[in-house]
C-alpha cells in the first residue's frame, strides 16, 4: 500500500564495510575484529541506508508531532487510507487555525510571527487529498455549526424585536436590538470584502478553505484588477486590512489572521503559476504537500478506532479553548512566546545554512523560496509548541529546542516539494539553468557514479571540486543512493 507506515521490501544494496577502519582498530587496540564490531558496522550502514531512503522518498516527518498525534496519523493511514503526507499536512493546517491570534512567537523585540500558513495538497484524482483535510478540520467545523445555530436563534429574536415600535419596546422593557453576527472559522465561498467582513466578526482568525483550489486562483482579480494579489500577500505577512467601501461601513483589521488551505490535481499545477504569481513571490509563500508516487488505493475493510477520533477532537478542543485576550481598544493581544537559549542557537545555525543556500543559488526563484523559509521556521516552531501543549507535552512557557528541531525537519520537507513544484510549473529542463560546461559534464557522467569519479570528470570540464559538490546537491538532477554513490535523475 502506497505511502503507508509499514516496513516495505527494499532493494538490497551491498553494505560497503569499512574493513580498513576495523583493521586499524584491531592494530591500535591490539585485538582481533569481533562479531560485535562487524554487527555494529552493518547496523550503522543499514540505518544510514534506511534514512537515505526516507529522505529520497521525502515522506512527511511525523516524528515531529507529539506521540498521540502520531497515533492519529498512523490509524487514519492504516484504516482510512489517508496518505501520511496529506493527513500530516492537514493536522499542521488545522492546528494553525485553532491557534489563531491567541499566540505569537518572538525572535527579536520588533519581530514576532503568527501561526498563519498557506498550504496546498497535490495529487491525482482519487488519491485521498480532501478527506484528511475534512478529518482534521471536523472539530472546528463542529464549532462553526454550533455558532450558526446560536446566530439563527439570536437573529430570530432580533427580527422579532425589530418589528416592535419604540413604544411597544418601552412598554415591554426591551432595549433596542443589536444585530447579531455569525462568528465562524472556515470560509469557502467568498469575495475579498466578504472575507474581511467574516474576519471582523472573528478576530481570533479564519481560513479560506477551497477543496479544489484551482478555482480560487482562477478567480483572482475577478472583481478588482490587481487588488486581490496584494490582499493575499499582505494577509500572509499579517499587515493590517483596510477596505473603504462606497456602500456600507469601512473595514479595518489591524491584526489579521487568514490562512489558506486546499487541494489541487497535478495536471492543474500550471494554473497557480499564471498571472505573475511566480514573479511576485506569492507562490513562494505556499507550502506544497506533494507525496512521491501516490496512487489511488483499494478500499480498506477495517475502520478507524473511535478513540482516534476522540483524541483528535480533544487536541483541537484544547487549542480552541486557548483564551484570546484584547487590549484597551478591543484589538487582539496575543500571548508572545520567546525561544529558549538552546532553541535560539539552533535557529541561528539553521539560518546561516539557509542563507548560504540562498546566496549560492544560480536561479533566483530558489533563492526566493528559501528566503520565505526564514519566516516559516518560526511559525512551525510556534505551531509545534502549542500542539505539544495541547497534548500535555509542554507548558508553553517558551519555544523549546525540540520544537525548533521539528520545525527544521518540516522545513526540509517543504523545501523539496517547493523545488519539485517549481520544476513542473516552470516547464524547464533543470539543466538549462546551468552553464554549458556543467551541462556537457552532466551528459558525460555515467548513469551511476561515485563522488571520486565525479570529481575526476569535473576537472576535465574546468569545474572545481567545491563547485561540483554544490552541483551534486541539486535533487532534480542527482539522487544519492548510499554514501559516496549517486544516480543521475535525467
């Protein structure tokens, strides 16, 4: 079964035993090579091989989630055929929405980030993209349903009082009615102004959810040419929403929280790259959940454990119970979490590496993608910390190094899916972005080769060793098989 958490048969690759190191050890310690030495060496290389296989498959790193959330992912995967990547991405998305404006994360005094994410699930028709999202959002949808029933009740009372004259209200001791509003989290059919109107009624935060998000992109600028793109770029950055209308009251939301979620089929990916969305950075802000070799599954004859549903309901409910505080002018006043010393050190080290990758990119698009990850790593750290709190694994006094490590793993996943999406939407041969000598060098390489063979051939084309090793990191062109062994992707 595809994309399952099960041990699959793997291609048997001969382990390259480091006999010389064992021999040296024997000489140094004046002892013979033991069975334990050989066993440990085998296990070490087997672990490396399995880790590399996981990286090549680029499956979502579910180990970053709390244990009980992992159990939800595994149970839905095994019994409902929810692909690991889709249910993991859906949990990240629902958790972000449940947190909303209750908490922010601070890296520096003047730099705080919310938990807002823009996320899209990519897969062929029938590959179970939508159901994981529905499952993850169900507890929040239940809140919306309860809220709507309450709105209907208040609206009937409002209409009833509205029909009374002032004299009748005075006689009955009834004050002038206040028009009720429908407070909800999930919005699926909307205009820009309607979305802002909904957000005005729920300052905690909302999401624009589109099961088939291609339609969302097609409708960009349907009403106001050029304005919708700017609206979403600002929403991602958390900039104030200001809408002046000819009819109706103006809208001003100083601290917006609007996320985006949805699904799209592989064949429609080109739709999201239209109208300059790759050039203005909008596409770089989207997180793509893109499983490898995903296929339609046979129906499962087992059902999900009721406990699993209850677990997820409780986790989301715990986050929805987080109190949203307000300042003296009724604007949201989020609780701001700071990073522990260890967590901050990890972030600094990661950012150095990410910055070097940005600066060394020969394609500007990749540099732009990597730059947005500086923001997302803070947001993922916040989501994971609050999610851990909801699962009883954190007191949420600060962002821990565990949450940052998890955020780095998630970043690595989305970095690779972004590169994959760009290679599709750009419709370019990945080699075309490189100079002629690198292209000829690539064509001259054997289908499979070692690092030393690559270095020797690179010298013939005037490519320095350091340049070759950087070139080797392009996953659209090369696949690492085992340590020191590579395969060409084209």
